[in-house]
């Protein structure tokens, strides 16, 4: 059994609490332990580095420094948190001047950039494996067509080696395929949903997320699946942002695994766009 140092970030404790519950259930099923990072703090996510790059590094470095003492992989399920931790970890390791400057800001903590930063796709792919997942599936999901939505920051990490193709990732497609669903091929898997613009200019999010939703509908998907809390929230908020057209359910990756393993979604009531009808497409093997 592997144990990961779990960095929840702000979303997993607030707007995406049902995602945290879902991933804990799935990880427990596959024997993956989670040790929540002690005294973790906000990493700055999608905003801090646009104001002060050094401060953004310090915010992430503080969490990484704490994790380094635990000797486990640093697991960040949020795509923005993962992106920022990955960038900082790599920069601190390679740049001695930056390392010294940032460590002076977070003293007495010291960050060396020695952890491995992992996202949820990497954990399921590398530490569970496609064969084991396929063998564990208890429900037939073959009637469900899924649009895999990676979002715009999961693989686009400048200057850092990433786990998948930068512009056309397929690793989540594979993780969906082994559950028995039908992942559709579509061109919007990397489009921006509006990110934090929801707070400052909701019309931008409505337009961008609406385009993603329209494309998923046009390719015949029954739902959109994402690993990112912010992406899920923006797409799921579309009815509240004023969209009156048809909307598809927007699930987290682990919620598909709930359907495949248990035939139901525990956090279904936390979704804005109803997910109840999906159970009608699921059959016990």
C-alpha cells in the first residue's frame, strides 16, 4: 500500500467537499493511503503568480517544505494546485538563487524541491494501473458516452516535464475507457472554462464554459468528466450563470469510478446539474 502526502487546497474543503469524499472512497478501495499535509496553506492557485512570482513560489514552497519531511509523494488533486506545486518544486530544485531567496521568505522551513508532485490521473494510472482497474469493475457503463475534459492548466506547465502530451493528453481517456464507458473524441478537452473569472466577470465564464458544454453535446456525450475542482464548478454553475440551453452532468473522475465500482454516486445531491438519470444507464455485471 502506498501512502501519499495529500494537499487538499482550498476547493476540496469548501466548494468541492464531495470530490474529496469521492476520491477518499476510491483511493481506500484501491489501498492508497492519504496523509493530509499538516498545517497546509493556500498555494495562490491561479492568481498569485500573476501579481508576484516570488510570492507565489513562497506560498507553494511552504507546503512542499512541510511535505519533504514526510518522505511521500506530494498529491494535489486540484489542477491549479498541482500546476503551481509542480512549477515551484522544479524551479526550487534547479535554481539555487531562487531557492535561497524563497527559503529566506519561509524560514525556518527550508524547501529543496525533492518531492514528486502527483495529480489524480498519475496516481490512478501509475499506482493502481489499468489492468487492476479493469479487473475491479462491477458495473456495466458501456451505455455512457463521456467527454474527457482536462482543462487548460493540467498539462500546460511551462518549462516542466509533464506526465502526458501538452496539447492532446490521453491518460484520462485511458482511465475512463477501462471503467467501461465510451470516451468521445472531441476538440475541447483543453479549452479554458473561465477559471477564476467567475468571480470578476461571470460573462466570460458563461461564454467559455457554454462553448465547452455545447461542444460536448454536439459530439453526443452524456456527461463531461474532469479532475479539476474549478472546471467542474464553472461548468456545473452554468444554469446559475444564466444559461438556458441544455446542460450535461459534470462529474469528477472519481465519481465515474463510484459508478463503475458501486453503481451509484454518493455526492450526487451536491451537483447543480442533476446526475440522477445516470444510474438508469448503469447495469450490474
